[in-house]
C-alpha cells in the first residue's frame, strides 16, 4: 500500500474541510502557496473545487523557471555565443523567454552547444569528457537545489576539473516573502510555505512572517490532507489572532532543517542581491560564489553581464507571481500564450501557475 494513501483519504479530507469551515466562520482567507509543486498539487487533487468560496488561492514566486529574470536569460544567450563553451542545463530552461522572446532553443538551433542534464553532477561528466571546453552549469532554483550545486562544486574541486564553472542565479525564498509583504498592493493573509525548501531551511528563517508582519506561515506537504491541514491551521491562527510559523509536514521536514546541507551552501556561497522576474531586485535574495571560488564563477570567468532589458510585451507573469492577478486575468492567457507556444515563463514550466491553470481548470473556450 502506498504511504501516501492515508493523506488522500476522502473521509479525513472531509473532516478537515469541516474543520476549515468552522475556523473560517464566515470569514475569508487569501492564502499564497509559495511552491510550484503545491500549485500543481492543489489543481491535480481537485481541492480548488472543494474549498469554501471564501478561500482565495494566490500563486507565488515558487517556480524556479518562472522567476528567472529576462536579463538572466539574456546572459544565457550571451554565454551561448562564446566559443569553446558547453552549457549544461535542466531541460525546462530551454524555453524560458528572454529579450525579444528568444530562448536557449533558438541558440541551440543556431549552433550553440547546450546539453540537457538531469543532475548538476552530470555536468561534471561533461567537463571530464571535454577537457578543452569550458562547461558551465546554469544554476537556478531555490534552497532545495542549491546544495546539490554546492556538492557538484566540491566534486569539481576534489577532481581538479578546472574547466567546470557555475552561473549562479539561485534565489532564496525568505527575502522574497518579505518583499511581497512590503508591497502595498499585497493581498496575502497567510502563506503555505514550501515543503521542499523547508527540508533545508527548517522554520527559523520564516519567523519574521509572524513576528514582524503578523502573518501566519504553515509548512505543508503535498497530499490533499496535508494542504487542508495547513489551511485549517492558517484559518485558526487568523481567527484567534495568534499568527505563528508552524510545521505541518513533520514526516519530511525537521524544525531545524538540514544543517549539513546549509553548511555546504555556506562553504561555497554567500548571499547577494538578485533579480526576480516581475519583482525586480531583492536585496540579499540570491547566492553568489564566495571569493575563494571565483575561478568557478562563470559570470567573472567569462565576463558575462546582466543587461537592461524590456519586459515581454503584454506578459503579466510578474503580477501573477506577486499574487496581484490570477493567470486568466492576463490578456495573453490561453490566446497568444499557451504551453505549446509560451510567451511568458509561467506557461513554460510544469510547475508554473499559468500552465497549471491552463491544464487543469481555466481552459479557453
């Protein structure tokens, strides 16, 4: 029997829905799920159709592909034009649009060397097999994936693979949540915090949500009962005017996270300012390589730049990521922008909110 079955039990879910109704007691709840996996899970499970009408679901900046800035894609394209360079990347980055809608697939079609890998460690093999080329791994994602990149850097150091480097564009979740709450147009009343990221971070980095902003934060799992329990806890905290950051996913997340993974991150990376699509620069929200590993920094080693770029015309991914609109409110959704021909990054990734809306509910007529 699958271990997940108890968390999909219809009777348990029904009891949690009743508990949620009692906690709401006629009040509304606008919650934001931060993780792209939560976005898809909420749609796949059918929870949106079961939740009380007073519960509003906002998607946040929790999809790594979606928050990759146009200027960062421009840097990918600049990198692709350089001689003796092999780009190693996860496949979903190939279609992320940059300036003028161009992406890495266009670069690949024009002769760039772009290799799709399934793990950062695959890029180590590429470097070993191509000693006369510089292999650059495109490092995107949050605290979940960054430790694997740090482990890859450690392997490159141990094997003395001087032709391997990383373009580090990793982003940190807690500073983004602070930026969202500092937005005067923020509608978020509570956060469904990301389960995967929290396996690394634990609870402490989210503490400011309750202490400074009086906003509940609940770390939740990805099964229907996990999500419903998290919503119940949010609603009860708001009802009792007792916001807190709590762990509702203890079978996977420890309150202190993963200290070994964080230590590995701290060995190779330090916080720095980062660009977020639709949000702009968020101070200390990215990870840059420490000076001791500058020889592994593709930005420095290959003299790359993040240029000033114009936003994609008509695309409102930024407003979606900030919870200001839902995807169907974008004028391009389901018309010019569809998964087969995405205009914006939220329609590219399987974890993107636009792609989820398109696939599971808000289909165009």
